[in-house]
C-alpha cells in the first residue's frame, strides 16, 4: 500500500516547549493528528511538516514525529520527536509508564467519590468498529485514576491520570461508570453544545 505524500500546510501551532530533540504542542480540539482515510489535510502532521524540516520517521511518512496520539476532539499537550533516537526513547518511556499524563474532563452527572480508579480492559466494540468498549474479548488492560476537582449543578470537573494509553481510554472508562465526558460525540448520549468535547490533556 503506497503511503500518500503529505502536503505541508501553513497552519499555526501553539508550541509550549522546544529543543533540538523534541517539542510539546498544544493541539486544538477538532484537529486530526495525522492523515488517514477522509482526512488528508488540515492535520497536525500537515502543520508540523510546514514548520519543521527535521522530524522522526519511525512511524512512516504519514506520521512524522508522532510518538502518541490524541483523539480529534480532545485538546491539549502532545510530544513530537524531531529525530529517531528521541522518538524511540520517548516510545520506550511511554511503554514503561515513565511518562505521566494528566487530563481535565467535565463529565455528565455528579460523582460522589472524591477519588477513584477504573480498572477495566478495553477492546473494539463488537457492534460498532468505530467505537471502543470495556470487554473481555481481544482487549488490553486499561487503568484510569481520577480525582474530583469541583462539582457543579449537574456536572463534575475531574483530573484523570492515565496508567495505560488505550484508544479512547478516558472517554470509554468514564462512560462505563455512568459519567460520560460532556459533548463526547461517540460515548455521550446527551445533546451536545457548541463548545465541543470537554476533555483536555493538561500535563505531560
């Protein structure tokens, strides 16, 4: 399968940190991380290719520099590697759970416990290939820790800490315990507002 050529695009980037090996980017919500079927332009990779000549190619032509991902509708901090050595080091650190990632989420409903841990394996939803689900079949361990920061009338502000990094992990886990992320287009059944999905990667 031929990988498509990625066209560099002059899309502004919010860079919080940069050195000769890596950068930390604050990705806006609504931006896809790398080109895929149906998303060939306007991605974070298109922007990175315009602004940086040196990016690692460990993950192939369509994902230069991309060490880990955020969902399209999730905003916040992402690591980007400029060279292969850094990319492999960061990937190993993530695999060994040496990279700490914290997220902010506003969920539907009032969580009574001040802290909690969700330990439930995640795999593909058997009824919908576009979704993930808590399941015993073809799944991987998934652990999310949460702390309540504030309670509102009908919503709760959480800080979530990932121990594992499964696809849609926080969104699936919070929906599983009955408190889906507000405005989550996939896992929250309530009518969404224009604000967008209320999940942000705040610390890495």
